[in-house]
């Protein structure tokens, strides 16, 4: 609260970035290569936690906190909950990969090309990823999110936010309808 | 060399800044070690207190043999646990079995990074403090679930399933209660905040604990949290994940020795963590009683003497019980030990009277005293309430606490924004109704 970016410059930023990125990549590879679903889920949790660390490095503490609460603490617990009820021994024997190299390579290439295009495209001399980033003072970040959502002058994302919450509501109702035999 | 000393001293010259906020690595490390040691001592003390208090509630004596009044029992237990064989079952998933206790302990201890023991006595002050606490403490369920699954045994699996269902359910109600308290901070001078220190400062500025704010809204929010936090920590009456009569020991049935003691450590430090959330949000954190009404140098002095007096009182109780010890020669060492313990408490009390010490320590004392009250409540619950059935547990979580929490959230929001609501909703609506009626008639 009392600290600001000027008083407290970030320490060893490249080191932490590469560390977190390496953890994320290794975790991601483990997710798809482990035969045991619980191991995959644990690797996925590691990846999500490292991602929360990356959000912190981008001065988005609120997003990092929500990432931990929702993904690592909420959704992954439900994942594990379901996986634990599956007969692991049977799934271990089944063939893991659906070998479709051609489609896979095309899809991966297209996605990679899209990302590179998005990174390099300039519109009117400005890229999507400018070198200097706009960062807010530490104490003020969470409030800015609320401003972007609800403020009268800057609140441009209200509609998108409400649509997203409606989508979640539909998913909740769908889950109840599917789970309940008699409503 | 001088530069290092200067670096260490530079933090001492600052005021009202946490070591993390100042960016001072040395003092941050010192604070981390202090919190770690303090927490471990608190867990050891809780171990003894829980047995003693439970025993006295059931008209028993409790541990009496190891040390005077069983004071050394926790140490004997710790040695026993460390010397025990650490068994990993043959059919268990060894890696996950090995990792699970560490996940639980990490989650339970990391939380204390943001706990404010005083205006500058916290490791650091995060912008998202309370969110961080809720998030990291919600990770402990991962450890419990993986422990139950990796044991590859029926009772632990059922315990883990129960625990994950229970903790996920009660997290919802807990979150709603917390949001209601955070809304109240927006009436402070600096506006709304999620920072743990900011929340306590906001209570100071509003001259009211959030427990009594917007009566009865604050009390209801606190009540929801107080119920949900017992369920979150898997304690009686919500201790279904480790119900010994049904599941042997629940998710940690297959654990032994050091690994089991890690679960024990994590459970108690998680209890202290959720209690400190409750104290920070609703009971004014480190603030002493009546910081606004009874201010001024005389009252400051009077209240700053309380920590020392409390320890002197404990020492006096020790000496009183020393005098009551049996006079038999076999009890001589025990009597001397109790007198020594009383002398130690008295010495701590005298140190707390020193002017330099008492000004710095009283915040920590009040915080610890409030948390201690919660720890006593935990033991009291365990001594009095019968265990819930699982369907009852789910009904309380989803059909009682969640609707009340949602209603509370709406009421708190409306009350915080009452001026805006009055001017922008109720008055225009009323005028509109009158206009409509005029046009019709």
C-alpha cells in the first residue's frame, strides 16, 4: 500500500520470468504425457500456479489471486474429485494418444502462425505488444478493474462482463438439469 | 560491511511500513523466521491446551505425567512422532503420497505472509491480501485430496472425497461473508481495500469493529464466517473427513511418523490462519479495545501495561499451583519445574513492562489474544457438539449459509450505497409513480 513501483523496483525480472515459463512448459508437457490422470491434474495445477506468478509479474495481482482461487483451488479440486472416482487401472491400460499427426500439425501451425502474426502486425506504427507497458501503482490495480467494468466514463466492458456471467448461469442451469433426474 | 549494516538499519528508521513494503530482504527474512517459530510454538501450545481443556470439560485430568501438569507432553509426542517408522504402503502412489503433506503444510504456512500482527508487524502488505489468504488456504484441499487418493485405500479415499466436497461447499459461503466485510471498508477514508492492514485501518477510521457495523449485518456475516471456518479446517462438529468412528482417521489413515505430524501441524496452523482472517475482518485485528473512545496518554499507558500484567497473572497462577503441588518427595522435580515455568512467564511479563518493548509488542499481544479466543472456541466446539451427518452438513452449507450470505451481500451493498440508492432509485421511482397516478386520474 505504501510501496510504489518507483520505491520498489522489481528484482531479477528476467530470471523469474524464465523460471515461471519453464515451470509452465514442463507442467504442460507433463499434463499430456502422463498416463495417470491424477498426475496430469497435479501437473496442470503446477502450470496454473506458475501462470498466477506470471500475472503477478505483469502487475495484475487481482487476476493472480482470482486465478489461484478459481482454477487451482476450485476447478482443479473438482477435476481431482471426478478423476478419483474413475477406475484408474482401466484407463492406464488404454491407448493414450489418438494419432492424427496431419490434422495436429496443421492445427498447431495455424495457431502458431496466428500468434506470430498478432505479435508482429503493426497498425499505424503501433503493435499489440508495445515495449513499454502501462502499469499502475501497486495499491490501485484492483480498483482500476472495477473502474473499467462499472465506471460511468471508462466503463466500456460492462456489457461483455454481463454476457460472460449469463454464459456461466446457463452452464450452471445446464449442469443442474443434467444431474437431476426429476426437477 | 558498513553498507550491510546501513541496509539493516535503514528499515528501523522507517515508520508504519512492513519489511516487505519497504523491500528490505533482511528484515523480511527475520519476520518470516519469527512467524514460523511463533506458529510452531503456538501449535505445540495448542496441542497441550486442547488435551487439557477437553479433559477438564469432561471432568478428567488430562496429561499429568510428563512434566508438571503434562507441560512437556507435546515435546514427548514430537519426539515419538519423529522416531516412528515412516511407512509408505506398497500399493500407494509413492510420489503423490510423498508430496501431499508438503502441499498441505505449504498452503497453511504461506498464508501467514499477509497476516497483520500490527501496523508494521506483517511480513508484507499485499494489495490483494484477503484474496491471497483465501486463495492459498483453498489450496490445502488439494493436499488432502491427493493424500487420500495416493494412499490407495478405502477409508482415506472416502475421507478425501468428503473433505473436498465439504471444503468447496463452505468456501462459497465463506467468500460471501468476506465480501460483505470488504464492502464495509469502502466507507473508510482511503476507500475500499483488500489489503489486510487496510481493512484494520478502515475499522479504526470508522471507529467501529465490523462485527458491530450496520447491526445486525456485521454480526450475521461474522456468524456465517465463524461456521464456515470450522468446516474449512475439518474440525468438530464438521470433522467428517477424519471421523474416527467411521473412517479410522480419514484421509491420513495410512500416514505415520513425520508425515502424519506434518498434517497435524498444517491443521492447527490452518486453524490459526482462518481465525486471524476472522479477527482481522471483524474484530479489529491488532487494535486494542476502544482505541478511539479511550484515547489519550493515560489510557495508552494503561492499555500498554496489559500484556505484561497478563503474563504476570499467568506466573502468579503457576506459583499458586506450585504451592498446591503434593509435598511427596517424588513430586519434587515436578514442583521445581512448575516453579521454573512460572518464573519464566514472570520474566517475560517483566520484559513486556519495559517502555521500549511494550509499545512495540502490544499490537501483537492484542492480535494473539483475539486469535487465542477463537482457538478456545474450536476446543469448546469439539467438547460440546456432536458430529454432523454428511447430508446435514451439505444442507447447512448450501441451503442455509449460502442463501443467507447472498441476502446479506445485497443488504450490505444497499446499506453502503444508501445515499445513492435513495437519490437515484427510490426518489425517482416514487416521483415516477406519482406522475403516473396524476396522469391516470
